[in-house]
C-alpha cells in the first residue's frame, strides 16, 4: 500500500496558480526528494500534504484513508475533523526554522505530544525519548531549553520530536536552509541514518548531492508542475528536460 | 470561529450578570422606598459631605460625627431605624438622592434658593455666608474684594449667593470667582496665596478658624443670610413629615438643645432657629 | 513653620491603614476580574468571523472599482471584531472617572432602578474591571500576535487542537512577553484606585481627604501619597520577581 498518495492537486493563491495538477505517491520505505528553484511550489506541496494549507482540487490519501477527496468537478473535499485528527498521526514534519517550543525543555518538547496527543504511557514515552536523544547525540541536553542549543542541535531535537510520534512518513521542509554551512552535515547524517532504517521520508531540499545520495526517487518541480522525476542517477546525472538541465547547471557551477 | 463566538457570548453574559448583581437586590430596596411600605422602614440613609465639619466629618476612630449626624442619630433612635451614614461627593448629591442611594441630604444643606428642587424640612440653622481672608490681609470689607481672586465650593450655597442678582455687582468686581471641590483645599489655597478670599458658610468658617488658629479672619459684614434644612427627594413628604415630627419632639423635650450644646465652640447655639 | 506633630501622624496612619485595606481590595478584585475578562475581549478583538464571507466570490477578492470595494467591505464585515473595537475605543477614550459615574448612576437614569447601598462597591468594581479589561485586551492581543506563526504550525502538525495550542503553546509565551506592559498597567491601577472617591467609596484617598478636612491640614494627603508609593513599591517588586521567574527561557 502507498503511504502517501496525491492525485491531481491544484492550489491557487488568489490568481496565482501555485500547484497545477500534481500527482505523486510514496511507498513504504521510500525516500523522495523534491528539488526545484524557489517559487516552484515545492514547499506549498509539502504544506498541502501536511494539512497546513488546503488544496483547491485533488485527492490527498494516507495509507488508503482520504484526507481530501476530489468531487465530480475535481474540487477537494476534506474529511471531517475527527478523521483528519487520526490521519495526522501518520505523518511528521521537520521545519526549516525548527519551531521548537521555546518554553519547554528539550525533554518536554519531545515527550508532551505523545503523552498529550498520543495518549501513551508517560514512562514508556520518556524511555523512548531518551533513546531518540541518544541517537541524535543529545543525551546531555535533556533539561536544556532550545535557546541554549545551536541551530544544528535544535534541528536534531525537532527531528526527535517528530519521530517520538512514531509517524509512518516524515516530511522535511528544507531542514538545513536555516543552518550555518558547517552545521548542515550533522543534520544530513541524521537523515541518512533514518534512511538506512527504511524510514519513509519526503525531503524538500537544495542539497543536490545529498538528495542524490539519500533518496531513491527525485522529483524536480518548476512553475507549479512536476517537470521530471525518476531515479536519482537519471534525474541528477542525465536530466532529459531543458529546465532540469538549466537548474542543475546553475548548481554545478 | 465558533469558539471565539462562544467566548464572546460568555463575556457578554458575565458582564450582564455583574450588572445584574446591582439590580438583583433592588426589589428589597423598593420595599424601603415606596411610601406604602414605609411603616416597615428599617434603615435611614443620610447623605453628607464628610469634608464639612462641624456638620459632618470623620473622627480619629474612623467613624462619622458632627452636629447633623448627631441629630440624625437621635431621630433614628426614636424611630427605631438604623442610621446609615453615607458620605457623598457634593457635586453628585442630586444623582445620589434621585437614584435612591440616600434618603436625604442632611449636612448644612441650604434651602434658601433651592425650595423648588427638594422637599425640605423646617429650617433648623440660620447660616450666613461670610468671607474669610488671611489675618494680615488688607481686605477689610466686601468692597475691598474688587480685583481679587475669590474661591468657593462648587455647587454650594455660597456660590449661589454670589451668583444671585442681589450680589451681581459685587461678584462682577472680583478678578475671578473660582470653584473648588472642598473647603479644605480652599483654605490650603488661601494659605498658599493662590486665592485672596473664601466665600463660605459661617459654621464651616468658624470651625476652620478654630482649628487653624489665628492665620485667618472673617470679614465682619456677612454676604447674605440663609437657612439650613434637611433636603428630601422632591415629593417625598411622608418621610419628611416623619423626620420633622421627631425633630419637633426632640425640641420639645430639650434633647435638641442638648445636642446643640456640644457644638457651642462653633457658635451653633447662636445659629439654631428650629422653633424660634 | 512646618511643625509635624507625630502623634497626629500616628492617628492618620491608623485611619489610612483601614482605607488602604479598601484600596487593596479594589486593586486585587479589579485584577482578578479584568485579567480574564481582558482575554475574552482580546479574543473578540481578534475574531475573524464574517457571516457574509461565504457570499464572496473569487472575483471580488481584488476589487478595483469603488462599487467592488464597498461590496468587499460589506462581505468581509466582521461584526464581533467591530463591536469589540468600539467597546475598546470608548473605554480607552473616555475618562475612567466618568465611566465610574456612568456605571453607578446609569441604572437609575437609564432604567429608573433604585440603587441598593451595596451597589456602590459593585459599581466601583465593574467600572475598574471593565476599563482595565479593555487595556489588558490590547496588551494580550499584541502579545498573541507577536508569537511566530511557526509555533501554531508545529502544534497543528503534532495534532494539538486549537484550544490545546492556545493553552499550552501560545498563552505561556504570551504571558512572558506581556509582563512589562502589564506591570505598567498594574502600577497605574494602584494609583487609579483613588478615583473611587467620585463614588465616595471609602478607600484610602477618600478617607485622606476627609481627615484633611477634619484636621484642617494637608498632612493626611502627603501620608496617603507615601502609602501609595509603598504599595507600588511592593507591586513593582512582585512584578520584577514574576519577570525573573519567567526568564528561564528566551
């Protein structure tokens, strides 16, 4: 079964068509990278997939459950609140700006959502959180507050926070863009480790080399449409479309 | 959005309920107010200016006393009412009386010139309006006040006397006629040299001269003579008659004069006129 | 010239102490009522509820013509926000002293209601609480609107409901940000309690004026001033401690 399916997604901001008939699917264990110039709609696509934006038209399906379903005219009709609440449990999102809760300690950032929203037992959640922190190399930061951490550490906490909810699929919205160049490596390593554990992921990124190394499917978007997609080798090393070539050419210089 | 709406409604309701608290106790008050039920009157609320000694003032113990309050207390004792002493802001005395938060104004309240606005008892004090100046001032008569700054209490009988036609010429000769909320501030102003003279009821003037020593003196010739009475809400003759009846009893058995005797320091014995 | 009689000062202190109790009562109850009420007002002020919005079509979103603009204004009309805006404008735009008079005498002059004695204190509380709620509402609003949108989004993706997001994520952060402006208001409130004298509620300033009249002296007013100063000194100290206690994060 597909973990995520998006069919014929359309999205407009006023008169500006940001997404035009986008379809994609993500299977279990798959790592999909979405690349493209800024304004290409890749972030909007991610926000539609995580229900932060509503699509104007199309389907949004998680594990066979419809979050939104196109009616006869293609207009996206969203499910009721209760179903959406359940569907939300399937995915996690790592933001460009981390968006940690500044008034919570690292531990509370990670443990409150599973306890409060996931209604899971406290001691179990805490135990798992410690394992996650160790994996992120932050065991000594349990009681620290976000402002006491570097950007890279904050981003690792936010990945741990997302993982603590045990999502079936994890989205990354340009996870290294807000970091100093010397800190991006630590985040990319964490994502690579997750890929090695067959975590299903969709990554919006500017890091071409990383996208090629970590993903097994690459989507190149421009002007709100998918221009080209396929295996990393094909898309990055021998693109077929002119726009893909132009975009990648700019990166290689 | 529904949540905000619900919250807003809750807010609106809580405001209404708060406001309702005031109204909630109202029927009980109505019973006290309506003449038909006045036989059941248990309280008697007098409104007075607590900054108006010797008629009404705050004692060191924090209670309210004064000539008028002593009289009211005796009336209540005889009638079996509980006396409630409600200090009021003199500027809002009409609102207090009309809204029913007080039953009468009993506080050196001049009836002269106000006869049509209130239902009054018989006058019980002859009061003069006098001018007070600094002891070393060169002002000797009212004529010397030309070009001077004169101050009096807002909405007071002294003010109405100065604004009456009889005194129009005199008032016009002042540099300005200022109004002030209470006489204590007026005396502070006079002492500080901000003002040149105060137009004030003689009883208050004598109290101030008594307390402040020889810094001040009164001009010999009074501005006008007028009378104090108890002011009830227009048309409330029933309550007026009850109070008057008891006052007359007190005069007949000498209690009235006993109370007056406590205030001879302020020459009240020379001023009372009830039954004279 | 200025001889101060200390036994007189002690007497004044004792009486003003009682008045201070009344002032503290007004102060505490006003805060107790106005702070939550202010939050409700802030919600109303931020309400985006527009009952005619559903009539709005795509084309009217960027109107060019005057008619189009009027139509857009009508369709986008937010009644709750509008009412609350007016409410706040009146309460901030008129003197508190006048508002107290209106609250106390209003029921009689508007509805002919006779006022019970206990209403004097209730009127003081309503007047102060509603007035301060308007000020607090604007402080809350500025605090809430200063929280980055990312906080809402992070909470939404984690599955927090709207009320959970507000209670657990937004409110605590807002509370920290608004401590300095709230301190200003609270200190102003201490001094504003003296306005209760217009309704002759026997708080400290009313009593100070009465003693001043009885003693024929300005001293009680100075002593009252010292009391207010001490009161505010304590308030400022407490607020500083609260600010420090919230400084565990940035």
